[in-house]
C-alpha cells in the first residue's frame, strides 16, 4: 500500500488553504518540513509530516481523509493554544 506524506504547517502561520501539502515521496515531505522549521520556526516545530495510507489512485475519499488530518492538526493546535 502506498503512503501519502502530508506536511502540516501550524495553522496560525498560513491561510486555511495553505496549511498542508501532500507528497508521494516521504523524503520530499521531510525536507520541506525541516526547511520550514529551520527557516521560520526559530527553534520551534512549526511544520511536521503526517502519513496517510492510500490506494493506487487518489479518490475523493482519500482526499477527504487527508483534509481530515489537516483539520485535526489545526484543531489540536488551537486547543493547545487555548490551554496556554
């Protein structure tokens, strides 16, 4: 089974439609997350990689799954911010 690597950016740093990017190559996703953390993070993790299993082609269901991961990450970060 293939895996889709999704780079998730802290939602406070990007517009809603720019919070996540999907890659088919894990190394590319990790490289982007590392770059964003090094250049924009100032020592904080502002981008990370989530992994989503996918079938041979990206169906509407898979895309909704990826969107769901991005929304969960955004909600989780918002909840953490509320606690601080």
